[in-house]
C-alpha cells in the first residue's frame, strides 16, 4: 500500500480553502496494528484508523473492510455545487 505524504503544516488553506487535514502514519509493532492518525488542520482533534488485512477500526469502531466501503464510499461521491 502506498503511504500518503503531506507537508502537515498547521492551518494550511492553500489547496481547498479550508484547513487541510494533517495525516500521519505509524507502522505496526508486536500486536499493534499499523495506523493512520488524522488531525484537524486548525485544532488538536484527532481520529485514529487502525488497519489489517481483514478489517478496519475507525474511531474505536471495528468492522470489515467491505462494510466500511459500503458506508463511506457513497459519501465520497457527493457532487460539488
């Protein structure tokens, strides 16, 4: 899987006109699954996404990858006005 790289500057509004989400990745170690940490662009709120071959845990909610696709993909197809 390709790891997303960003500058992660605080309150960077250059690309979308809103603060850009800051993305961090950590490798798995021992029993800990690899994870992405998404941080708000203008405060210290965060969301952790743990992933494995059989599922995802997003914000503490564990589920199968197909289940997450069914829920989240329609949100990505929302059209711009």
